[in-house]
C-alpha cells in the first residue's frame, strides 16, 4: 500500500486581501494574473479587485469618522527588512543561547540559561521559545524563593532587551519608520472634536515615539511634561489646546495629539528607588521597567504603571461608537486577547479591524490556529462587525485614506454622515 504524499499548502501570506462580515471568500486587492488566463477572465479579476479596493476604502473612511479610534500594535509593526526590529524569537536567541545570531547553525542553550530553565520549571516544549513567558516564570519564581542564578539571568536578559530594542533605530534612516509616520499622520487627521487616537502597544522600542517626533505629533504617554519626566496617570486626562491671539479664553484642541499606552513597558523607563517610574536615556537593567505579564488571562501584575495602562485598555473597549484596529499582533497574550473577544461579543457599537500579513493562513490552517483567530473569524462569518485584512503594517498604512485629500464628493458624504451622527 503506497503512502499518500503530503499535501502542499499554498500560503497567502503577504497577498493583499480582506474578509468582512458575511463574506463568502477573501477579496483580493491585487489579483495574481497567472499564465493561461484569458483576457475576459483577467478583466473580471481586475474589476473585482477594483471593487474590493473601493469597498475597503469606504470601510476605512467610515471607521476614521467613528467617535473613538483605538489601535493595538504588536511586535509585527517593528519587524521586517525596513524597520529591522528584533522579533521575540531573536530576543530569546540572544538571552538564552550560547551562539546567538549565527544564521542557520543549530542553536545551543547556554549552560547558565539551561540551569535557570530547569530551576523555574519552564517547559520549552509547551511554552515554546518565548522570552517574555520565561522571564514571567522567573519573576513568579522569585516571589516564593530566592535564587542568585535566576536574578542574574533576569538582569542579563533585561540588558539584552534594552540593547536589542534600542540599537536598531537609525535616526538618519528616513525610510526606516516610513510606515509608522504614514500610519500616525493619517490617523491624526481626524476631527479634533472627536476623542484622541488611543494607541496601545506591546513593544518595548521607541518606534512610535520617534515617528511622532519626526511628524511633529504629540504623544501623551502618562508622563509629566517637566524633567525628570515621571509617570502619573493624571496626565492621560490632560490635553493640549491652541489659545487664540485675540484674547478669547476659548481654545481649540491642537491637531496631531494622541495617547500612547506602552502596555509592556519601554526601553527608556526606569523605576527609581522611591518607586517612581521615570523616563531616562539609558536605564540600568536592574531598574528597567519592562513588564512580562504572566501567561493566563487572570494572571496579571497589579502594580503601576501596568495597573493604569491595562485599566485604560479595558475601559476603551467598552466605549460606544469605537473602531478598534489591531495590527502586528498575533493574539498570543491572553490578558490582551480575551478582552477583545469579549468586547466584540458584548459591545454592539464596536468595529474590529485586524491587520496581519498572514491573517488568511492563521484563520484557515488548522495547525496554526489559536482559539482567538478561530473565534474572530467565526464572528465575521456570522455577520459581526469584524474585518480581517491580509496585509503588512506598511501596506496597511498606505491603505488608510488621507482625510484631507478626499474628493469633494467624498468630503460631502463625510460631512453628511457627521451631521447625521451628531443628531
């Protein structure tokens, strides 16, 4: 009896297309015209792609006009040959292995790291090579037992993370943060009387801060405006207005202001001796404020700044007339994924747009599914306001319509919708 050959699965990663409520199939935005396609078939494919682009543009245009726009940005926004940020696997490689960064050579776990993994009971087969999960296990271990080896490993790993998540940014490289700049620029052109854009990110790096600075935008990140900048949740409640020169007391909200919430900490956060969190250029590894949420939706660190940041995250998902854009995020963190799934089921006024270059693969290939991708895809199939876009972060940034570059007809449609929504 012959052995059946393994089925070759064709990946659709990187092919621009989207799937919306009640869609029967994914709609391609740039169809591949292969050999043997007749002129009539090619014409139909091109026409279908054009219609799909218009549908997606209309969706994004109406989404930007919703009262609240919230973004969840994962590590995928910092990856790729242009941005060159480190992946979570690369951080594991440099923290754990004895021969990191050696290309295709087999990795060897360093002896000290192997001892720590065994001591804290981290199962690589189950938890995979996830540096955040390992450090989370180490932090939990130290809560019940002292260990010089584990403490040393955490400090050394923090130094690796601080270095790798900082050194890749090149201020002189204009192309490196082009996607971030386009993304923030277009989302910042919303009406100033709408609520400010709220950007939640799990990234430690400073990509969004650097891109905002180059675009002349202002990020309200929960830190004071005075030096040294220290964390205080009250600053999320503040805003910036432009005062007129005529002496009128009434000001108008300044354009280009958004809220930035760094859910897992930042490479420039340092915890001072008194417990305050401050922004510093090069924090010491032992003082670095990097957060490794424990795996499991109910296991979280209820200390500042995580308590305030995660509270804001929960709050915005319950707001009516909200568009939530999730990009570069793989739905691998229960403490962030579970609230999104709950919100789309319980908040009837929430629109969810998920952007991932492998969205089709993640929802269609059983070996790669996780419960969140499968549930969200099923909700879209059932007609919920869930949209999946198969595109990279950079491609999606270019898809976002520029509100100030609309045609007169589009501006008229927008204004009519705004007046109708304000009544």
